[in-house]
C-alpha cells in the first residue's frame, strides 16, 4: 500500500514548501514539551536532504516512527503538525515495509498511531487535515484485524464531510482514500452506515466530473456492490442505476465503462429482484446491446455485457405490462411510456393498485408528493386520474392518502404540463360522489 495511491497536487506542492520551513524545536525543549533526547533525534532529520534522512531511517526506523507520532501527540501548533505529517509521509513513501513500524507504536503507547492522527483532522488547516487523511488511509488499509470503530467511524465521518463539501482538493483526496479503504469488507459496512458518503458520490457523478473522478467514484460503488445487503438496497436508497447508465453513456475512457458494467453485474448477481426492474426502466438493455457490438481492449467488459444483456432479456421477455408499470413506479422515474396512456391497460389493471394494502397506489402518491421532476409529477397526476376513472371507489382512498389535496396543489404548478394533467385528474376526482369502500 503505497502513499502515492492517495496523491494530490496541492499536497505535493505544500509538502515541498513545508520541508524547508524552520520549526522552533529548541523552544519546545525550553518549555519542557520536548526532551533533550527527542530534540537530538529530530535535529538529525529536520530540514535535511532526502538522502541524509533515508540513511537515518535505514538504521533507526522504529525509533523515528515512535518519535514522529509521540511529538504529533503532544505538539499542537499548526506549523509543527505540518512538519511532522510531512516527515511521516516521507518515511512511508516508496517504503511499504515501514508501515508496521508506525502501527507497532501502539506497543509503546496504546494511543499511537491513530489518536494523534485523528485529532489533527479536527484542526482548521486544510493541509494538516488532508495529509493526516492520506497517512491514516495507508495505515488503516493494511491492518490485519477488523478496524476498531472508535478509529474508523470518526475518520469516515470526516471523509463524508470532505466528499460532500465544496473544496475540490478535499473531495479529491477523500474519494481516493475511500477507493483504497473500501477494499475491506468492514469498511464497506461502516460506509453504508454513513449515508452522506454515498449521497456525496451521487452528487459528484451528477455534476459530470472528468474521466478520472468518474472512474474513482464508480470504483467505490463497485466495491460497495460486493456486499449483499448493499446490493439489495443501494438503488432504492440512492437511485444509482440511472446515474451510472448516464456515466457509462457519456464515458470517453474504457476504464469508466468497465467499472460501471462490473458494478451492474454485481447488482444483478447479488440482488436481481431489487435491480433488474430499475435497469429496464433506465433503458440499460438497449445500451448494453450497443456495447455488445463495440470493440474493447479488455475482454472482461464484453463478458460482463453479455451476462447483463442475457439477464435483462430474460426478464424483459417475461414482463407483463403491469410488471412494466410497477417496475417504473418502484424506480421513481415515471415517463410517458405507452402503458400510462393505454385505456385498455387501465381498464384491466386499475384495481390491481389496491393489492397488498394499496402498495403500488401508495408508491404513486409518494411520487406525487415528493418528486420535483415535472415529468414525474405530470405522469403521476395523470395516473391518479386514470385510477379513479376506472375504479370509482378509489376516490375516497386517494383522498385519505393525501393524493387529492396534492393533485389540487399541482393545479398551480409552474409547469403547464403538470397543471394540465392535474386539472384533468381533479375533474375525475370530483366528477361523481364518492362510493364508500
């Protein structure tokens, strides 16, 4: 696990400046914050050449790992923390064999290495926060045991705030940290318990980032999709399938398509019932048919594409029109597909919306209340009108579920299409007296 796996220009440029900045080590000794032994050790590497520092670490690596972490624990001035974090990162750069020297510091002090590193995340200095995140990722990624929640949870909460924040550097570093950490199943489950991380991923992808960021975020989602419980719920909670379809359709790099297709394969393999309907609604089938006709340097892509295409085809062949409708409802992406405007469909199926304690009807009303998409609102208002037109007893049910009041609100919506279909729906709702169920 190389420290270069989490790389960032801002960190590199500032690290270079910090290496030449003086730190008042003698002043710390006079204030009894640093012992004379610690001062002597730190002066051997302070503002020295890379070659000189390497020769010292070669013979005294364990001593210096403990020194850096001990000083970081007790010295809290920002410039000093910056210097110590750069020394730690430099010691680890291209020297994976030194990672155990830092994790073994716990044998001397149980707070080391994680307590001082986690504390630095709370400072207001961006460099200190990001350099600490880089180091924490390297150390945590190689731990052989399950990571203690008292270390992992606060770190992931910090990464969550970075992913959702406005700083491009923090977002970049956080995504790279998560890309490394999510190879661990315990981290996947911990991330799942912090919804801000995945909602942050979704926001990033919706903003059409560059190919590298698209790949890294999709890679994180791919790693998450290996967990059964996550594969079953992630689309329902975060609506990632249509977003990933858009990412793959707009991708200019093969590796982006590869990781998105691999994610879809995991979702189909682990939780077909939860994900195939949403994939059909998101028009994934025509897209994978198109991918199947293309040439890729990575043969695994075509293997995954064929698997997804076969699964979607099989599902599509067995779908009734009502299955199509409920798939669309559960996806939340209502559009003017033929079923909505088919009188025959509504004559035959309106009453089915009452099954399982009006489960599908409640989903329709929820979309009517919660969606901000004018197309979804127009189609949902239309469907409410069709339901009561073909099931007159449904007027009271719609009113009791709050659907009538919501449709009436939509008569003043800014979209003329929504207003029109809300008006038609209200006409159906008030056309005759209610029939008591």
